[in-house]
């Protein structure tokens, strides 16, 4: 291993400019410092990198090979540093964002497309998943930020959330629903605790936490025992199973607004207000967002507000 990687930078400038004097001027150091760096590098590599002719440096085969290795790195580094400088005042670079699957698929692709029409130098990587998947990715720095479903977050066992900053963005209504056929044949309009707790349920998890949270909210019953007939990991699959009369499931009302309007799905309404679930932007507490992140986050909230103003019932924006 080389003792000092700074010598590779000196070598790069000497090779590129074919002159110790020119390299010294570019690096703002003395000519003797440049010469000493090259000599030490050659000693460490046990190979001559230049043949020294009168007022001229001719690269050796080893020098040519080393330059082939160093030059792409230096070029990429220079481009990266210029990009970072531009990024201080203009959106540029890659954003890595997590989101709940259905919410993310419903809103993010169009918002990303709109944002890139204004700022084409920004690229995106979107990852959809549950809080159990997304929060550790934020913690490890694999995601710049994530949109997280707080209802599911509170229903899971992720550990301490103290390291994260939650900024509520969207509030969505969470309802219990079933198909019209299931409602008429199995419930027969009996919406008592006894009747509801005996029904067939479609859940996202084997521990049935979302179902139990619903019963806790509406009936103040802890750890209600229910009959789980289907477990799936997708909101879309829950909706499909509901429509096929499999049973009852907890869903976000704005994602089934068409089915509710057409009466394909029935909203199970009991006493009290419905659960309001917050979708929050999550960062690490100590993380300082880049200009690009801050620009997109504001754009994201503004575009969701615009969509909601066009008639997305059951969901509202909480902040900017």
C-alpha cells in the first residue's frame, strides 16, 4: 500500500502537464515538493515513472499504466466536485426515496416526472415498502428520506424511533371495509363488536396488528381475537380480496374512492370518528438535507396538495 495517496495527485498533474513546473503551479506548491513526491512514489512502487530528458519528462510503461488507473478517478472526482458545487443552489444529482407501496405508486411517479421536467439533472431511485423495511434503510444512509405510514409504524416492533425526525405531510382516513355481497350475506347490518369480531379478515401481517388497532380505536378492546383467512403484503391485494368477498380488511379510503362510490365496497361505519393515519417524511435527526432534497420535498407536498384539491376525498395535506 502507498503511504501517501496525495502523491498520486501530484503524479497525475505531472503526467498531464508533462512538466514539474506546470504541476507545481497548478498545485500551488514548490517545484522541489513536486519532485520529492514523484521520487518517493517511484521508490514506494519500486519502478521509475518518468524518463528524465533535458527539460522534458517522458512517461515509462509503468507511468503510462498508472495514469490509466488514476486518470478516470481524477476525472470522476472533478465532475463530482463540480456537481456538488452546483448542487448548493440548483437541484442536481440522485435522490433515493422510500414510500408505502400503494401511496408511492399512486403519487410519486407523476410527481417525479413533473419535477424532472423542471430539473432534468435530478435522477431518482424509489423503494416501496413497509416501515420495517424503509426505516433501517434511512438509518444506514441507503435512502435520503422516506415517506412512512405511521399507522403501520405504531403497529410494528421496529425499536426506538428517537433517531428519526417525523414531519407529518399527509393524513389519510383508515376504514374497515368489505364487499357489498359480504356485507349483505355475512353481516346483515349487524355492526356490533360481537358480530364484527367473528368475521373473516384479510390482513397485512400475521400478528393482525392493523385489525386489532381498528378494534382498539372503535371499541376500546385490546388484542381482539379475530379470524384471519388471508395474509398479504400489499394494500392493492387487500382491496382485491375484499372485492372478491374473501372477508373484511383495513384500507385507506382515498385508495378505494371509486369502489366506494360504485358501492362495490362498503365502508363499515361504527360509532366515533375514523382512524386518521399520517404519512410522514422521515429523516435521521442529525441529517442536514441537501438543497436538492429540500427542493423536492417542497415540490412533493405542493403537488399532493394540488391533487387533493382536485377531489381526492379521505386525504389531506398537513404541512409544507
